[in-house]
């Protein structure tokens, strides 16, 4: 069974601060996806990283896939209240189409 | 409108009762999934389906039954509900277009079992 350990589980910060969320595993994944979920809605894809060492930027969000494709991080620069939500990492492993999700990080950004 | 729809959005039932959660997608995606979401556990896969009439167990299948007679529908049944099955349930779909495809989620069903 492939596991993804996501940390921290909760993050409460002030507007303008930077933060990083981590996703770690002992297993290799073919890709790593990051989702964001708002209350009362399903998760929505933010980005997919596929190549070891890959870095993708989405405005103030930077996603990195580890060289060995076992870990990933999400960095948010100058967080804003609109960034508040649940962030989930998910890895696709050996089983086609199936994702293993991390536990999620609940981010609250205070004005 | 195209998309993935779950019904009902909210359901309250009693232990021992049978309850069915519905999921319908209009994209003709091959793959469909059922997850449960509980605090501290993220999303855990219950069952998935690669195509009509093909289903397989996920991480937490006990107490659940699925069927997929048509590509667009993937109902999830709790045959005899227990309190531990109180959760938010999400259905998702993804096309069979190679690896690394995103999953598209419904808005969930919040199920409470008393």
C-alpha cells in the first residue's frame, strides 16, 4: 500500500506570510497532483507534476516534485485570505488512474 | 450542463438501513471513483471502476457495494449502515487518456448515520 504523509495538518497564518506544505512518501509515484478544496465542494486540481525535480508556478504558488519522485511541496508566497482552504496532494502510483491522497492541510489566512 | 452530479447532497439515516448514493457524469469518462473524506484521513478510496461492468475494491471497501451498468452512473450502496460510515462521500471521474489525468469531483454527499 502506498502512503502519502502530508504536513502540517493545520496552518494558520497572517496575510502576507509565506508557507510551505509537504507531501512525503517512501514510494515512487509516476506523478503528483495538488488539489484545493473549498467547504461544501469537491477538490479541484491545481497542478500536476510529472518529472523528478520539476518545478511549476501558478501565480504565487510554487509546486516542486522531488528528484526521486517520492515527495513534493507546495509553497505559497505572500498568502492572501483567498488562499484559505484545504490543500490535498495525491500521487498516481503503479495502478493506472488510481490516486493515493495525503491527509490534507487546512490553511487559514487571516487578514 | 456537463459535469459530475451527486445526489442526495445530504442524507440522515439510521443504523441498519440500506442507503444508496448516486453519481452521474456527462463526460463519458471511463474511470469513476468513490471516496470518503474524514478529518485527518484525507480522501480514502472505497471502490473504483475502469469501465461499465468493471469494478474493483479500493482501500476501505468493507460495508459498501457498487455497480456500474452504464458508463455514466456509478451508485454506491451501504447495505446495512453503521455509525462509522458517517462521512462525506465524493464521486470522481477521469478519462482513459493516459496516465497523470486529473480527477473531476462532484460536490459530495454528507451522510449522517444515527
